[in-house]
């Protein structure tokens, strides 16, 4: 099977870091165009200007989670097969992380520097920090017993969850659950993670 031509558009400091990490885990060749959201390299493929955008033989795929799942499915690695209960559980935990971690952090970012000042809500971060802590406790109860979210094997879900924790750390949202703090340290030690983040 011939590997498609991959071009990833988006700075590693954004959610593009997830796709970079997945590409590094898979060990496939790719080109990286490190630009911020709304750059011309982005808007020509996605008028909303959001990153990342992955070009697959020139065809664009947007949304970081869609990209990492596509890559895992395409290469038959780091994911449970579609249509299985294992995949349903994997998707469940991935969506849980997006709903309970990513959405909280994104709301905090929007009210810190993304929305126009007149539309930002003062003091919202304290409410979001409380929610983030509560969501961590709930998430930990749903994790498996192994070193990864789904148990003994690293999957797409780990890319999403660990990247959310990286974002939380940068945004000064405390990783209050010891299980998640230990998990985050293990994920940061992965060579592919370090290679991806070196592009920041």
C-alpha cells in the first residue's frame, strides 16, 4: 500500500499538535506548514480559518479529532476497529474528553483573548476551573486499569486526552487528579510526543 502525501497545516502550539503527534507515532512522512489560525495557507482550504488542516493527496480534512482518527484508521494502528464494542468505548472516551476537557478549556480561552473584549465574561475562569476539576474526577472513574485511557494499548483517545492536559497545564488549570497527573507524565515521555512538541 502506498502512503498518501500528507501536509499538515497549523502551528504545533494549537490543536494541530494532536495531528503532529499522531503522524509521529505512526512514523509516516509528512510536510508541516507551521502557521497560525486564519493564515492564508489555512483559509484557502477552510474558510473559517481554524487549524489544523490535513491535506491528503491535496484533499483537505479539518478538525483535529477527525484527523487523528482518520490517520489511525488509514494505517490500521492506534485504534480499535470500526463497528466493534471496543471502538464504541474508545469513541465514548474520546467524546467525553472533548466535552469535559476541551470544551471547558476552549471556553476559557475564548473569554481570555479570543472573543472581543465586550463579549468576554469576567470571572468565568473560576467557574470553569471548578468544572474542570469535577470533570477530571468523573473521567478517572471511567478509565481502564492499564497505563492508557483504554487500558493496555495507546490509542487515538490518548492523543486527545493528553493534549487537553497539556493545554490545561499551559492555561494554569490544575491537573488535580493524581491518576491523570501520573498519566500525563507518562504521555509526555513518549518519544513521538516529544518530537511533535519540539516543533512548537
